[in-house]
C-alpha cells in the first residue's frame, strides 16, 4: 500500500504506508512509479505477515 503525491513540476513521489519509507521521488511517469513500488521490500509488512501466519498456525493447532 502506497501513498502517491504529485509535485508542482508534474513528477511523482511514493511512500510505503507500512514503513513510511519514501520509495521513489521525482519520478516522471506512473509506470516508473509502479516499477519502484514493485521492487520495494518492506520489512514491517513482511514481519506483519509472518506474525499473522504464526497466529493462524497456533489457532489451528489449538483447534486440533
């Protein structure tokens, strides 16, 4: 999930809404913006997904 803003000169910035890292700034096209976003590896999101998976596994184990 990203927050995109457009600068006065028409370029774009994008920020990760999980870790609040600026993924790209002063990018000229939305296609380039999508490329930068697809290459971003967010440690906070990865940790969140791992914790959710762990919780699901523990809940399943308690049911069995």
